[in-house]
C-alpha cells in the first residue's frame, strides 16, 4: 500500500509539470508551498535577466522530498534545511542559504491583543501553533515558550494543529485569539490578520531556508546558474521582501 501511495503521489505531482520540463530541459524546482510567492518572483526576475525559466512544483515538504527522491526529475529543492538535509536526508551536491525563517505571533482581526506580552494576559483565550513534533515553526514556537518560561503554564490554552496554514485558518475564523506562524506567511495574508509581531530570534533555534541541488539533478549546470542568481543583490531583495 505504501508503494501505491508513493507512485500515486509522484504521478500527481509530475503531471503538474508542463511538457517543456521534459522537452526543453528546463530546471525543475520543488518548493514548500509556503514559499510560492517568493519563488514565483525569483523565477520571473531570473527569466527577465537571463531568458531562462524554471518549472516549479509546490507542496508540503513531505511530498516535495518524496518527489525529489523518487522521480529523478527534480533539480533543486527549496525549504527548511533541517527537514531537507536531516529528516528527509536528501543527497545534495550544492546548496545556498536564501535567508532565515522568522517566527511571528499573529493576532485575529478585531482582537484587542497586539504584543508578545499578551501571551501572559489572563483575558487571552486560545493560542494556535503548528505541530511541535513535525512542523519547523511549531518546534520554534515550543522552544520560544519554553525558553521564556511560559511552558508548561500556558499549555492549557494552546491549540496544536498540523501546519502554519491551519493556524492561519483558526485566526481568520476567530477560533483563537493569536497564533504562531512564520513571517513569510504573515506577509502573504496580512490583510486578513489583526496584526503580527516578530518573536525574538534569540529564543528559538535558527531556521535556515535553503535552495539545494540534488546529486541526481538532470540539469546540474543550469541549476547552478540559478543558485548563482539567488546570491545576487536583486534576488536577495526579493527574498528579504518575502520575510527571510
């Protein structure tokens, strides 16, 4: 059954690629869905500058890494280094750090809360956070709460969900007063939030967001050219504008 699920997943994701990915030898980049806006902007800038374009696949990191391992078609993966290199153990030949992921505390629209100290306000209700065992920003939130002395006292008010987008869904429907998400996602949905504040980075482990070339990359030279572009001032401005 596991084999069937993997094959079905690979087929679904591979069918999402345009035919040009095979016909023209375009670089295929697979990214965590949370970075879609940033990657689209990088791809547009790269095409404008070089005339070259990338074929892009987005999904949750489990699906992205499965495709990267099994398909033989992916050149570059983009996401959290801890997940890509350690948990998924992807074999890579070259990597570059785009930037550091940043944890934020976001507030529901209409909420009277607006600062980190409001976590300690007895009037504050439920607080959403991503899965603390699997999601990188859930782990960061747990570290922050532990390092600032709020755990275990705050635990009865915590609502743990699977992903950052699910935390946002709880905020958007006012099912919680506040929730932990990442800055990139907060920027993407800021009009639907009551606001957000950065959490002090000294209170959780660094989150390195990387682009890495797989050792199995069919278009290695072209992939290296894109990684070189990512290091330019133009590309870094796009990365910074998207919360890294």
